[in-house]
């Protein structure tokens, strides 16, 4: 796991015209299967990068993760934590989704991206319906709650 700065990443994300999106309620009491379903939707997952947008309250899970991986504790805007391989990506997503943090998550390869917020919403974005369905269908089939008719919009950064 590595730590870096990703200046401009959030601005580029907000300016991207995503054709498709679907939001789910983040199941704080059932994060492990939620995260495992997301990660399993990406064939040959190499890595994933979480870029912080806003830390609302102390990010205890993220801080503990950084310490476990001997990373300096840093959680300013556009700080990026990159995990390599499925186990590390799952560990990162579970930690960060469990905190009061707004963040962008970009996997490699990138069939979809995720923006999650401290209001317990996780939104998946893709430029094709088939890429969005890679993650949406398994989440729905496992009973995770989609937020109907919700479209996340970003104001200019």
C-alpha cells in the first residue's frame, strides 16, 4: 500500500460526463460482503486508488490502516491511498467506507469508478451500461439497497 498526493483528480472526476450511475446505501453493519461483491465484479483487479475529498470526522479506520501498512498518517484533500491486489483493495475499501469520509475510488482496470460520502451513499459511475451492471447486478442480487431515482451531481470545484 502506498500514499501519495493526487492534485486535480477530483476536479477531473467532477468534470467527466459519466453516462450511467447507480447509488447504493452503504451498509455500515455489513461492509465486508458489500466490499467483497464490489471487488469480485472487477476481472483481474490489479489495484485501486482512493483519493480523499473530505474527512468530516476523525477517520479511525483509515488511520489504523495507514499505521498497519507503515504509512504516514495523512488525510488531507486529494491524499491518495493505493492498494495492490484484491486483498489490499478490500482492506482499503472496508476501512474507508467505515469512516466519515468522502472519497473517489478508481480501480485498475477501470470498468467503473466509485464516489462514496459520509452520508452513507456509494455511487458507481460508468460510461457503458454493461460496465455499470458488472457491479450493480451482483449487489442487487445479494440484497444491497439501491437508492432509486437518485442522481449525484457535483458543483464546480
